[in-house]
C-alpha cells in the first residue's frame, strides 16, 4: 500500500527491472556523450588511467534557504549520540543481529555493545578519544 501510494512497484522484481532499465539507459547516454563532455576526462599520466571530474560551480544559497536552515536547526534538540543508539537498540534490538561493527576492535560484539558505548561516551565527554569535544554538537 505504501509503495503504491509513493508510485513504486509493489513487487521487488518489478522495482529491480525498472532500476536496471534506468541504469542501462543512463549508462548508454553517458557513454554516448562522454567525448563531448568537457567536465570529464581520463588522465593517462600515471601507471593506471584515472577519471578526472571538474568540480561543479558553487551555487549561492538564497536568503530564504539560510533562514529556513537556521530555523530548523534551532527547533532541533541537542542529541546525545550514545543515548540515541542505546534507545534505538532498546526499541529495535538492531545491535543483537551484528548490524553494528566495532571499527576499533575489528569485529562485532553485540553482547557487549552497551558497555562499550558507555565507555566510549565517558572517554569522549571527558575530552579524550578521536571525537573529543563533539558530544551534543560541540
């Protein structure tokens, strides 16, 4: 029902077929116009060819967008990332399924994830660790 309301196919096979067709058409279009595109070039200077893409021009933000951004930011409460993750885990149990990977240790430890987050938060909040001073948007 939600897929239909959003104009998406209900069956995953149909969605994949549509995306495959779009990707193929886009690839063919890019390949057809590659030589004419002055923003893209292949650099053969090194051992392996590299693709170089010219940076896009910076667009000026209209004052209304700046005002909207400041207004929305002002309405949002400060977030404690550790608390957010722990609360999300309490409601969904996402860490129980190995969805979280501990980069520092190179493996998943869902059974100890809450202890680990508490320890990490204590380190960061006290001014140590790679994210020192970034708690609550500091």
